[in-house]
């Protein structure tokens, strides 16, 4: 532990509000790092140097040799002198104040140490789960042991559950307080890692009743957590396009459509981009999405959109005219599905 300058300045500032004597705080080398007399900061304190050398309290009763009357007392933590307190005044008067300042300084130093440890632990944890999220090489013994330290058994297959929603809400914070194995991807997405089969159903059940959750995407059980997360991310990306009304997307259910996505998609996606570019809140694009979601059932689609059957048929006809793909012809509908998946 170390007496830092910010703590020294804080102690001297606060203590001098209640103690009518000048206070100096020195580091482990005897340099003044906090003082009621700002001009002395950065200079060597002779009394403190003597305290450090003798490892005992130094009381000065008469002024001389550049030193004023006062008490200089070591700050000792774990048997080590980490600083010195100096209070100017007659030793009999200022001695009790020295104890008070010392106790305050120790308390703040220990609190700072606890805060630093907590911060370091948090950084180490975030680093581990970041690596778990993206690592695609074999887990070495060190990484496995690190996982064990955090309570996750990486010798088992891992399943990623990608969650999109209001991460800062009270309900979401309460939900994640019950889990240790997660990583925050961005302001709205967080991934949970599951290795215990018994935990999976419980987690999904809890997710579905949380009103702050917009979407959930679930990858397969994989040797590498990153692969499962990638599957979940792809399921989310494709799922919101072809099943926008659903909340949960499973990679296995969308695998075919995910695999259809490729780098050679510009020509195919252009047929649907004309719908996306139209105004009226992309009405035709949304109509086509719901039509797909309802398996091409005219009645169900019209009911879900709250429009008349004739209006729906008119919209579908307009989709066909604009894209040159008839949504009522199965192969052309399939092309439209691919175009939706590949749309940006």
C-alpha cells in the first residue's frame, strides 16, 4: 500500500477544517505531498526523515535546525512505514490530533486499496469474458484455470444466449445480478454463457418474462463459446428480418437461411432494396415480413396487419410489380426471402 498525493491532499484539507494546527503529510521518502501550507509541498521534511530512519515517533519541543515544535508520527500498515504525519504545535497538545489524522489516513489508504483491487478484478474479469467471446483457438491450461476461478467449466460445451434490450433498466440489472458468466457487447446487447444444461431452461424462462428484453438469440452448444456467440449473432441478424414479431430466435431454426448469406449477394438484395427505400414507414417491406411470418396465409396476415384482404392483395401485387418477384409464387417468394436476409 502507498500514501498517494490525492489522499494526502484530501486528509490535510478535511482535517484542517476541524484541527487548528498545520498538518503535513509525507510519503515514504519524507517528501511533503499534502500540507496546509501549499508552498511546502514537494520539499523534504526533516522531521519525517528522522521518523523513517528511526522507525519511531519524533516529537520536537523547541524550534531549531529548520524544524518547528510538533509531532511527527509514522503511518504503519502491515509493518511497513508508508508515510509520516506531521502536526505543528506543542507535542502535549497536538499528540491526540496526530492519532486522529493517522487513523483517517489509514482508513482512506485501505479503502483506496480495496477500490483498486475491485477495479483490477473487474478489468481482469472483463478481459477474460471478452477473450471467451471471441477466442477461436484451443483453451490452454491457464485459460481453463481462469475460467474455473470465475466458476465456468470450459471443459464442457458452451452455449451462448445473446440478449438485446434495455441493459440499464432496474429489471435488467436485477436479472443479471443473478449471473456471473456474461459479457457486454454494446449498449443494448449482452451475451450469457451457459455450460450447465440444467441452467439453460431456467435462464430462457426468466428471460421471456422480462419486459425490458426485446430479442433473444440462442446458439448451439459448442467447444468454443465464440462459435456459439457467432451463431446467436447471425440468428438475431436474420431473425429480425424474416420473423420480426418473434422474441426468441434459435440458430438451429434459422440455419438454412443463415447459410444462404454470402459475399455474392448484391444482385439479389437489390430487388428488395426498392421496398426499403420507399416512404410510408416501409409499409410494403413490413407487409412482406408479416406475410412470411404467417406462412403466406392471407387471412392471418391481414388480421395481424389489421387491414382488409383486398388491401393486402393490393400490397402484395405492388411488391411483385416493384421487385419483379411474385410473393404468391413459391420460388419467387424464396428469392424475396433471400433478398430480405441479405438486405442491410
